[in-house]
């Protein structure tokens, strides 16, 4: 049985092999052909970000246009997803503001879907609250809260009216009576908030703790030095609020204004707010908002630090109208709703950040130029989101790229197609006959600046040429394609080896 080895070589940038032979290659009738091996240098797409193309605009509401800047550098398949896209999402989230009624309660994320297309989503926490109601507990509540407190009902009925200490013991520590949030705090824009319903000796603390200390907090072993960011009342009502940053206490110079026996419009409301890339301790006093402490979000700890809500009772002070916004993309639950402790929405003081019940008007991403858009898989500079197709929740909008990120995320396999040697193969993606010689699984290794695809099948699969007469060839054309028949960017010297077998 006669076999003939034919090697094809190319330096074409699109993976096309257009080979010319001085000698005529004669292939006997009814022969068959197989891929014997291939070695292809796949070009790595890179993108340089500098002062000329570092700006991207996005909108969640037409009333507020946000400008973000990408970090300068050269990005390729090893850094584009982890570094550039990661920075993209952080910058977008840090532009969100609780001062904007549409952005309040939102968080942005991105993913590469199963089709290797890029998707951006903005999600908003504005649905029915997950409520910690000890009298009538919500089925979801145990996923969100761990508590060592007492809840009592008010004159209004069965719902919680206030939460207070379990024992009433006065102690200047935070490990006797407490509430621990089991879900990570939002990385977008939102608050941990509570209202002092009635101040008693001892006071309270609200704050955020590192994920690594959640177990410690649940076991009643947390110390004030573990508070990453927080605010504490003094032991007595006349004492100033104390701010905390990485366990260090600072006197804020601001004392409670109204903290007992008042109405919703009177008593102090305490906020830990993430907005505009800053974490702030805010006290709302009788219609006025005082920012008593703030720090840039990224300076709290590591950039990817995961924080959880924590509320402690140092005595018999009572709170209500408590709510917390969580990271919907790290949630244990399918719900993207905010968490609530208490039955009333805070109606006063009347400040913009008190109302987040404004739906998303429209999600847009506007790239700096078409080259920048193309690198992320989009064929337009301006792209608008579509409602109803969400990673999680029901109140968001998604923008999907038009093209697959083949040059950043390689397909599982590629195709070798013969262009002028007819063989009978078919593909349902194109709906008909194609001259596919082989479907090659990706087995790459990286050299100094690109990725090399080396493949040699363990078992050769021969495909009939169906040639009733001898074939006489001086030219053989082939090409390497993605699994969706898109061109593959290549460089350097590439080789395909074919084996032709005569019919016995």
C-alpha cells in the first residue's frame, strides 16, 4: 500500500497555505488523505492603552454620564481578562454614586459567557427586602444573618419594630450582643444603615469586618481592633461618635443629636456608605447629613478585600430601620434584593440617598474608539444594554459583545480546510458541504511572544478523495480556521503535513 507524505509551509498572517511544487504530485484513483501533523504559530493579540485611548464612558441613567480611565500598559491574552477587564469593572463600580437615585443600590460585573463573548451587567437591589423578622422569619433570612440579639414587636403588629441586646449588660465591648452579615457587602454602591430608636447607656457600633473574621464574630470573639471601617456611639449619649479605620479609633467631634423618644424624622441615622469609590461614615441628624469620616475604598485593605456587615450592642440601646446592600454576584441566594431589619423604610431625613427605588433607565458603554471596542469584541463604539437577560436578579441590564474573544480566549479546537482538493465532509454550522480535513484540539505552548499549536494525532483518520481519475497537482491550498470558520491570526513559519494513502 503506497503512502505519500506532503508537507505544506506558510508564512501568511491569516493561516492560509498557498503552496507551489516544481514537481507534479500524482494521486492515484480512489485514494484517501489524512492530517499527519501540524505546527502553527498563533499570533497573540495585544492592545496598548495610553493617553490617547484610555477613556471609556458608561451610563446607567441619562442624567449622569461617568468617565473612567483604564490603566496604561500593553495587554494580551494573559493579562487582558485578569488585569485590564478587572480594572475596567473596578473603575465602573467606583464611579457609582448613592447621590444618584438610579445608581443607588447598583453593582456592575462582567463575564465571558459559554460562547466566549464578553458580557457586562448592571444589577440593582430594589426588590422585596429579605427581612430579618424573628417573629415571622423570612425563609431566606438564615442565609444572610447570624445574630445574638433580641427583637421585639411594636404597637404596629407582628413585624419587628426594634432590635436590642439579648442581656442588657452594659459593657464596652462588641462580643456580647451582635448581628453578623453572612453575605459580602456590595462592591458597587450602597449602604449599611441603621436608626437609633432609643439610646440607652452603652450604645451601639455598626461597621464592616473582613471575611476572615466572620466566624470569629459569630462565636462572640470579635474585638474593636477587627473593625475595618465603622462608627460607634460612646458609652453615654453625650459622648462623640467614634470612627474606625482598620481597627484604629478616632473621635469624630460629632455627638448624637436626637437618639431617644423621637419620631422617624428626628433620631440619628447611621450610614456606612460606599459611593464614588469612597467608604464614608455618615450621620443624618434631623434633616442634615454629616460626613464624619471617609477613606478611598481601595485604601481600606487589599483591592479585592471582601467585607461583611456587623452591628454590636454594648447595652440596651434599641435600633430599627436597618438595611444592608450585598454583593449580588457573591450571594448564596438567587435574590438580588437588599437585606432589611425592621418594618419601615426610612422616610426622613429627606436626603437623596434615602430612596433607591428608581429603576435603571438605560445601560450604555461608549468606547473611546472603534479599535478599543473591537479589542473587547464589540463592533460599535456605543453599545446599549438589554433588560431581562441577567446573570442574577430581575432589575438589571446586560450588554453583550458582538464577536467572540478568540484571540484572547482560544477556542477548544481549530479546523484545517483544504481549498482545492475536494473531500466529502459536512458541517451543520454552515449548513452544507465543507472541505474539512481535520478538527484539531488545542494543545498550545508559549514561546517568547506567541502561542504554538503542535498536534500529531495518535490515530490517523483518512478521508476519501473520491477521485475516479488520477489527480495531478502542482498547487495545494489549505487554511487554518477557528471552530466557527473565522480566520486565525498567525505568524512565523507554519507547517501542515498531509498523508495520502492509495486504495489497496
